[in-house]
C-alpha cells in the first residue's frame, strides 16, 4: 500500500466543518459527536464515548480543513523566505 503524495493534493469534502456533541438519548447513557459540513446535511464523521479521547479526536478532525489551509500558507511563507 502506498501513501498519498501530499504535494498532489487530496480530495476531501470542502470545509468549513463544524462540530456538535450531546447525549443519546437526551437523558443518557451515551454521548456522541458529529462533524458535519457547514450549511449542509453531510456528516463527515460520528463519534461516541467508546474511548476517552473521542471528543478531542472529533474536535481535531473538525479543524482539519482550517489546519490544511494554515499549512499551505506556512509552506508558501517558507518558500518565499528561502528566496
């Protein structure tokens, strides 16, 4: 199996992505977290409380489009600094 080349760019659902969480059913016993497309009905990922890091993972994944754009900007700044 080969890893995708980050220089080629990836295909992903465009952001921004939002994060929401709560309990199921409303009075418990479990929690959930959804990552979804802003302004749409597309759910990117759904998490539950199976692992303690579930909510933190969901927040990180929801931030992925913004993090990608920040990395692209940082790469351009570094390229310009090398000139």
